C-alpha cells in the first residue's frame, strides 16, 4: 500500500513497512492507523476493497461530522457499478424513500384511474383488465418493501457476527497478555535460578580446593607420625604368640626410610584390655638392628 520510508503526516515519524497504512486520496499523505483514528480492521478492509479514504483536513466542511468508520462500511452487490453503504440506518433510509416514492406514485395512479372510471365508465372486460394490471402494479410496488426487510435481516446478522468476532478478538488478546506475563515471570525466575547455580558452582569449586588441601595436610601429618610410631589394631588370636604376631605384621608392613634404607623397630604388645582385640605398638629404634 505504501513504499518504504513514508512519514506519518501527524506524528512525523517513519511508518513501519510491516503494518497497514492509510493514504489520503486528496493530499496523498500517509497516516498511522492510530493517528488517523482508524482501527487495523478498518484499514485492512479499505486495503482489500480498495476503497478511497480522505483525511479530516481534506474533507468538506459539511462532511466533517461523519466518521471514517461510516465511510468505510460499504459493500458491493452483484449489480454492476452499484454500491450501497453498509450503514443500516443509511440503507433503510434510502430504501424507505424509494418505497415512499413508489407508494405515492401508486396512490396517484389509483386516484387517476378512479377519476377516469367516474368520467368514463368501463365495460366489464375493460374493468377486469384494469384490475389485473392494477394488481400487477401493486405487486411491483410491494417488492421494495420485501427487499428492505431482506436487507435489514442480512445487515442485522452481519452486525451480530461482527460483534461476536470482536468479542473473540478481545478474549484472545486477554489470553495472549496473560501468557506474555507468565512468560516474563518464568524468564525472570529462570534468570535468578541460573545466577544462584553459578554461585553454587563457584562455592563448590572453592570447597573442593579446601578439602584437597586439608587431605594433603592430614596425609603429611600421618606420615610424620607413622615415621616414629605405628599403632596397629586387629583381632586377637589366642593361638598366636607375640613373636608370631610381630613376624606377620612385619611381613605385611615395609618400613623404609627416606634414604631407602630399611628401618629397625622395637616391638611390644601392651597390656590386653579384653580378649576380643589387642594393640600392637611399634617404635623406631635409634640404632640399626641386625637381622636374625
């Protein structure tokens, strides 16, 4: 309907290419639908039907009181080059005037025929023919009234459908607004949860580093303590002597110093607290011991 880069004559801003625009047929200027007091449906109908439109500045003074909605509510019948307005009041007024003209013309004809019959008496045959022709004319005069009733019924049905469609559009708009609000709320909640997850990841990484540091430190402390003293707890077997226990333990454990030499230890078993367990203490000797 318009080309790219058109400017609205009211707000002096560029009109987007994706929306419908209205152009005055007189001054050829373009308007936003809102600036021209037109709805999108009216502009769409005007565009599809190719109906002319005139802005308020270019309308004659006697037509300024008429709204653009009444101008756009037009339709065309199957008759060639014959268009009537969609306004119910305008259509009824037009057909009422036509009906009155036909009725007035019919009354004049009936009065004329009555005067002629008084001045010139007709025979029976002539009166019968005159009655038949009169009934035909009366039936022709009644046809406009039937057309008015039919047109009124059609326009009333059309008005009801338009109102129903408008209500559906309003309901759909409210639903879309509600869905949009819910989407924005969920979007904000997702953003907040994402930030919280990032913070938890950072804290988790920091805690892992601290745990690793403490584990390494405890391992070093354990190694330092085990270098001087080892405490071995295990089940007590009454059949094994202390020497056998020391021998089995020495085979399992390999005590090696930092320089790679084997260390010598003194072995002793403290006083047994109960029969279910014992404590075997191993202390490092201060001097090397020959192997037996």
